[in-house]
C-alpha cells in the first residue's frame, strides 16, 4: 500500500509504502523508478525539501532518516530518551523559511518536534 506521495520540483514524484520501500519516479517514464530506497520499517508520510532535494522518511520504528533524491542515506535523526520520538513517527514536513527549525516531525507519542538540520554539512559528507 502506498502511504505517501510527494511531487518535487521538476518532473519527479517520491512515493513511500508499507512494503518498506521509497521510490523516486520520473513522471516522463513511470515504468521503473529512478531510485529505490529499502528500509527496515514501514514508511509513513514523507516530505521533500524543495530547495535542497532531501527526503525525510518517518518510520514506524521511531526513526526519521534523511536521503537525497538518488537514494543515498544522509543521516538518521536521534531517538534517545531526551531527543526524538518515543513511538511511531507518523509524518514530517520541511519549513525552509525558518532558520531555527527547518524540519518538523509528529508522532504517536503526541509530540511535534522541530529539528535544526544543517543541510550544507549533510551534503558535504556525501
């Protein structure tokens, strides 16, 4: 079951599903995906950073992972007792205008968390 689909800048669509995969599609050629990301947990409502083209994947296993559009893993957000979600993360949303918190996540632990993601540092490590 596809749980989330997001249109990006250009002709790409990113879809996430319960089969633990995220796929990046080109709208001009929908026969096979450009990239396939396999995860160890079901993927919920994904979001894509429009400016930086980074995909945020909220998972059933309390993790939030960041990938680029080619499927390369960039980071995993912390999930310790003091940081992160204690239960399933159900959605994520980028807010690129805010310099303090540019990624927000929401979970079944009834928390909405604002994250400050250093995107240039993530892209440099790749």
